C-alpha cells in the first residue's frame, strides 16, 4: 500500500566541555609569585592533557612590588586539533597578603627629675629595600613616667603607624629612671680649745624639681674625733 522513500538525517556530536581553572594562590607583599597552576576537568574516554595542543600558560599581572590585595590569575594557550573539546578558561585569584612588620621600642634611661628622652624604635620586616618612610601616620610613644616619677622601671609603648602592605605589631620597651646624684658636703667649722664642738652643718648639691632635704629619710648626723 506504500511506496517508501528513506531520507537521511544527521547526527551531530558536539565537543565535550573542558574547563581549565586557574588555581587560587597566596603570597606576602614583596615576595616572588609562587608557581601558578591550573586544574583541567571534563576529559572523557580516559583522555588527559596529552591530547591537547599548545602549552598551558598561567599568568598574573601581580609583581614583587604589587600592593597587598587580590589579583586575577588567568590560564590559556591550549587547543585541540580534532575539536573534540570546547575549552573554557576560569580565572583564579592571587592574594597578596601584608608582610609582617615588627616595631620594637628601644629601651631608654634617664635620671630622676629629668625630662623623658626622645624615644626611638627599631623596625624588623621591611621588604624591597623599604623603610619607615613608606608607612602612614606618625610613630608616637607613650609612658606613665614623668619628671616627678620615682626611681624604677616604666613601660614605654608605641603606635600610630599603618600600611596596607604591612601588618604592624608593636613591642613595648622600658624606661629606667636612675637616682639623681646628690652630694652632701660638711661645712668647715672652728672653735677654741676647751670649748664644746659647735653644731655642724652641711650643704647639699644635686636636688632636682625644687626639692630640698625635707624629701630625705633619716636624720643627718655628724661625727668627729675632736672633744673639748
């Protein structure tokens, strides 16, 4: 009842999807970039990267001097002669972390009654030949010690500087207050033979802060081998 005619159709085999993903990486500011890598997913039939043409290149715009922050990692350079794979590239991220920087307050000393010295600090951790000039803010020192503070050891702390490229840690130092030099000189005296010794006196040299003998403990005593 039918005169049959067959008409061919077409069977389209599309390329398999192959994804090349740049792997995330991290380093500190001032260091060289690590080896950048990528992960390839989507192979079928036991295939691997050996069937791909070209050379995988994984790159970033970040250099040793790039500021702390996130930078794109891109991959490329691969192809397939037989077009069995449709390659898609996915970027990764290179995180440049701040470098660790330690600011250590240098120990100092002074005598009782004197003004505090100009405190200083030492830096450890700068990279790329940099120094404190690259930091924001002004280094400031604080201590509870005043000219009136008693002899002893007092903490000195620092702060006030910042940088996007450095993670700053502050280490305190100490201020040593030493006793001021005080000289007690017996004043010369005289008397006649047979008389009682006079009331001896002394002079003080070295008091600070407007102080006098009233701040001293004990009682000043004089001795001599002379008798009436």
